[in-house]
């Protein structure tokens, strides 16, 4: 004896779920008409359709929706990588909250997940030499790459690059950049 077609079962289960929740238009969008809906009201009919060995339905792929979902997964993975990089470079909860909408709890969880120790206290201030070097590098980069100082994502990317290059905590660099932007020094 043949096994029931799992696609038939899935379609009937979804149709019945939609009907129970009053989503008649969704059931119709699946391809059922009024006479089909009347027949689905009877449990024996629904059971017979769900357990049929012959396939009475087919699957079509919505290519646009599929591509959109793939793109969303790619963007989500890229964002996770960016957040992890920023955390490793010394981003604060405030930076990640401002830039990505993360809560303190979400940032703490991300820190734990990537194995970062809990931070205690504030970051140190920049020395005069570090501040001068940071200003030189940042002002040059802003000019050469035509970065708008009001473009926070672009400035944060630049700050992360500077944190890597200068081996300074991102929070310290970000605070310096924000002060310079506020003072309209860029």
C-alpha cells in the first residue's frame, strides 16, 4: 500500500488552519473554490484528501519572494557580523543601541555568545598624541572618501577601521569623532 502524499496533508492542514482562523481569502488564494470549501467542512472529506496517495496539488515557487528572503538572510548575517566586529573592537551598548536598536540585554547576550569578557568601568581617554593621530587619519579619510560627517553608519564604519588600525577601543574613537562632529570640525 502506498504512503499518503505529504504535500496533500500539508495543504489540507494549512487550509483547515486558515478556515478555523476565518481566513477564507487565504484558502481561496491556495486554489480552493466555494464547492471545495463546502466539502472541506466534512471531516471525512478532509481526511480522505489529506491521506490520498495520489498528489492532487502542486507547488509553485514565488521566485521574487524567495529571492527577497535570501537577500534578507544575507543582510541579517552581514549585520550580525558587523555587530560582532564592533563588539570585539570595544563598542559600547549605547553605540549598538543607537546604530542597531539593540537593548542592553541583547548586547550582553551578544558579548556572551562571542566570548567577550564583561567590561568594568570606562575606557581610558585618548592621549594628546593619539588624539592628534586620530584626527589626522579621520580628517584625511573623510576628505578622500567623501564621507558626510552626518552619515552615522559611514562614520561608525570609519571609526571601526580606525580602532583596528590604531588598536584603540572603538568607544574612545567614537566619542572623539562625535565631539569633533558636534564642534563642526569636519
